[in-house]
């Protein structure tokens, strides 16, 4: 963990360099560590100038790589400028970074994540019509995000289907599920898809366009977390969010009809995607979820039950996807 005095110093340095136009008498308030994992360390604080209080996040990246933080900051800042004046979508404002400590200071956005929404935490706040609209707008947000090309100042690698270790994915499916027909269908489709050798629709990818990275703030949706940006097929981010919505919130009932949340999201995105690529990335993401679940250390009976339930949900998604393959 980074020493708190270093955190305070980094906050003041970035403020000093960012020409924010605040008064010289700045006091750091409520500085606290809110997350510490193998990828990053996140501190939350507020600065008081004698009149107003400003809330911020200082995120330190643990991966040591040349120009990493500068690249993340440039990508973050590029997105912020695109959506700065948008009424529906937003990106937290980035203020600056400290390269030697791999830290970026950014605006702290108040609100609840879409994950909270999925779990029913705010189901009584919004009407059914609002619920539908939120998911449609999440789809439109992704479509808008993918419209622009990255500027030359941001270095992003290309990730294509041919970079995926298919044999590893098939091995995981075989170990996790006993249904050989599912395994065979998945393998045939993946092989057939890759043999086409068609790489298309490369767009900027946030790589983790998921419920926990979307914050609902009044009438705006904010996207956070930008360290994994690269160019990829548009269906990669699309398939990830679709899967997560399909697995976690299968349907809601309105006027005696079931509405698939995942389909609402897809309708917001539109039809500008390749169906085979969409299926390919849905299968790849499902296997990634399975790998993640298998690697989790289970220490309680409750965790064991949750793992079993999730594996069943993933298995049902494999069945749904491969039904017409």
C-alpha cells in the first residue's frame, strides 16, 4: 500500500499542474483507501478551498510499464472531451497523472453502478418504462463510444479472434461441463469461424464494458475504468455486456409480457454488428467467466453453492447460444 503522505503529495502536485483555477488554500479532507487489489489501488478524497468541496479519485496502477499511465490518461481525456457536453452520457473528468507512481487523479462520480441496478437495489426508484430506457441507453452508449478512432497520441494494440487460445477454451468447457454435444458444437463453430479468416469491424474497445463500470448519475450514465483500451472487433464489448445482462437479469414482466434486458440493450446498440462475430465473442466471454470462477478459492459452503449456481447459468447460456449452430 502506498504511504498516505505520498498520496497527499501526489494529489497536491496534480492540482498544482492542472491549472484548475482554485484558491491556494486547499485542504485535503476524508482521504481513504477504498480498493486495493492486484491491479490497482484506489484512494478517494475531497479538497476544500474555503468555499466549495471537490470529490476525487486517485487511482494507482500496479502494473509497471513504460508510458502506461500517460496512455491511460490520454485515452481517458480523449473520451472525456467527446462526451463532456453530452446530456445522456459522461466520462469522469481526468485532472492529471504522476508517472513515477503510476497514479491518475480524476473526478469522483456520485451514483450507483448498473450492477446495483441488476441486483434490484434501485428497482423501486425507477418505473418500468425508465428501466427499459436505461438498458436501451446503455446500448446506445457503447455504439457512440465505438464511433470514433483513437488519436495518434494513444497507442493501442489490435486484438483479433486469432489471438484467442481456442484449444484452451475448449479444454475449460470439457472440464467444466459433461455435455459432450455442447463441447462439440462450440468447437465446430469456433473452428469454422476462424477458418473464414475474416477480421472486420475493428473499433476502439474499452474491453470491460460491463455493469460495474457504468454509473447511473441522475439522467446521465458515466463510464469508468480505462486501463485496457485497444482495437478489437465491435462485437467483443457488445457480447460481454449482452452475456452479463442475460445471465444476471433474464427478464422483467410488464403488461403480461417478458422483456429480455439483454435484448433491450441490443436494441439500443442497433444492428451494426456481425452475427457470427457476436456469437464467437459470446462463447469466448462465457469461457472467460468459467475460468475466473474455477480459479476462485472456495472457503465456505455459501461460496460453493454460488459457484454451482453460476456454472449452471453459464451452462444454460452455452445451450442457448449453440441451439441453432
